[in-house]
C-alpha cells in the first residue's frame, strides 16, 4: 500500500441521527395510521385500528432504515495509510495512532448474551490499537455463521474475552497463569473503552480493516 494512499472506512452505520429518524418515523406513522384507520373503522374496531397502525408504523420504520442507512453517514470514519491510523469526525482527528511508534495491538471477541439491537448468540469482534494513553478501537457485530467464514488464523487473532466471574473460577491460586491473566486484564480495559469510544464497522469493512492493519502493524 502506497504511503500516500489513504483507505477510508465509514463507521457507526446506525448512528444517533439515524436512530432518532427511525423512532420519530415509527411514532409519526403510527399516529397517522391510527387516525386514518379510525376514520375507516370506528367504534368497536379501536383495537384493530391500533394493531393496523402498529403494523404500518413498523413497516414504515424498517423502510426508513433501509433507505437512509447506506445514504446518511455518521460523519465519522477511520482513515488508514502506511504511516498512521486516524479516527476522524467530519475531518477533525479524534484519535491518531502512528506506525513509527510502538503500538500494542489488541484483538478480542465475546458472545452477546442478552437481547437487544444485536441478536443473542452473535459476537462482538473488536480490534484496538493502543499507543501511550490512546486507544483506537473498532468493532463489528458478527453472526456465528459469518464468524465461521473467517479463516482459522483470523479467528485465532481475536481472543475470547473471559468474564471476571469465570476468570476467578479458573484462576490458579499459585499464579501459574499470570500471562493469561494479564492479557485478559488488558482486553477488559480495552473493552470498557470500546464501549464509550469505539467505532462500529460493518462486517466486510472490519475484515478489510484488520487485514490492512496486519500489513501496517505486527498483530
């Protein structure tokens, strides 16, 4: 990769503005739908009107998400070349990692246990570049099927994050496995920062990004 060639990866595909638009669209279409159906079906059909309005609101919100998701970007991006990796917000650099200085590359993953925006059983897969007190962390949400499509070498790069409770149960009272404990501690610290500072990528961009990082840093 040429030193002057910058590869840009858009991040945060489901940013705050998009989520707000979807929520407002859902409630707005729900109200409109209820009014329209109330004019068509009155009296004892009130419950049916609510149900039909909810269907319209849900369908409309999904359509809004589909139309806007690939068109309305968050304004944040990760720019990578042979000299550095930068997390930028509308052109302003938030975090910069320089390839000429020592870099600690952290790669981890953990299974989603609860239910929410990400289905239960999916994986959070993350890669963090740590330099001095800076951390540039990117991540993606992968289904088990998508994770299995990665090469074995790629999967092995991402250490499974062990919960504190499990770590205590597995810990050696004599401290024989201090290296693993230290690695898990660093990964947990990086995960805490990822939660607040991390940049989300889609699966394909994330894999491409990690491959580029391998070319630039020692992973």
